[in-house]
C-alpha cells in the first residue's frame, strides 16, 4: 500500500453516551503518541448525540483524532424528521460519514440508490464518505462475493466524478464477519480489496484507484490486525466492537509493533 496512509476508524455503533465519549476519546488521546499519528490516521465514528462533545475535546486539546458520523441524510434540509444533514455534520467538524453500513442496509432498507445519494451528500459538504460494502454468508457460500461486492461499489459510486472519487474511503465488510468474531482471512480481505481497487481503475483511472483507501472491517482485534494489514490492498480497518475498548483500539492502531 505504497503512499496510502492507513486509516483506523472506530465505529461505536449505538454505544457510548456523550459523557462516556469524552472518557473514551481522552483515553485514546493519552494512549496514542505522536509517532502513532504519523503512522496512521485515527478516526472515531460516535453516535450523533456524542459529536458535539467529541468536537469540543478535539478542538480544545488540538487532538489529531478525526471524527465522523455513522450515517448522513441524503437530503440537504427540510421535512425529513429524524435525519441529520451533511451540512450539520460539517458544521460539527466531521471529517467522515459512514454510508451503507450493512446494519443500515439490513435494518433500514438502504439500497444502492440511497447509499449513492448519501455518499454524494457527504461529498457535497466536504465530508469523506466511508462507503461500506460486503457480502452476506449465503453469497459467500455461493462464491459470488466479489461480483456482489463490486455491484455495491458500482451502485454507491454512480455518477460520482473522478475528482470527487478521490475523497472516498471504501470499507469491505463481509456481513458474516461483522460482530461475529469470525474474521476474514488475510487472503479473503486481500482478494476483495484488490478487486475493489481494480474496479476503481475501471470506473475512474489507476491514479484514483492507487490513492483510494480501502479498509477491511469485520471482527478486527489487536491480535488479528497485523496479518490483514500485511496485504497490499488493505489500507486500514473499520473496527466495531474492539473500538469501544481503548487498549484494544490502540493496539490496532499500532499494528506494526
Ligand atoms: C462494523 O460494525 O463496522 C464492524 C466491523 O464491527 P465488528 O468489528 O464488531 O465486527
């Protein structure tokens, strides 16, 4: 992964209230050293209600920890009760917005068109979308995981031009590996991440493909991250459960040790 700085992003999901968020970010700030931030980009993705607290802490201490949201509305503003716009997130200093997480696809019926609209809404507000893709167990068993995942990539990136595609992060998260403890093998992760990079080269060009960070996600822990990161097309991790434990998340950030 020459030239691509790894990104370790912690998806807190629906855990941790705003007070606990302050504690967790402080623990990360005390634990991580300058050398860590030189080696990897570190981001947390808290629930919406925590973002203001995280912003205050990051700003006050000039922390190198970036933060973002777990979702973003496809709409700019208006009568969309319960939604949070990209402009609101940008105002809170969010660098990232997760779009198309498998839990959103599964429990909120998000389809490719909506994921595409959300990615565009993030980009329109200068927020980097972390576009989540990945197959379920059935598809994996049928051996259609690459085809399925690339279909999701095509859908999510539709009509996003090359100059905007540079701002993307893609996370390959096989659904069977999320929250199950069953991590993909480094070979599994590499196979699909390489295929995604190949598709980016087809959709755009080799420069965009070479610059885009492609993360792996699914039961990443301190004990399994090094093997996954050793593969050339894996540029970081989207970490769920293990990101709630500062010691474990710091270990993941220090995967080279
Ligand atoms: C996730 O939710 O994006 C995820 C990868 O979860 P976990 O690490 O808990 O499998």
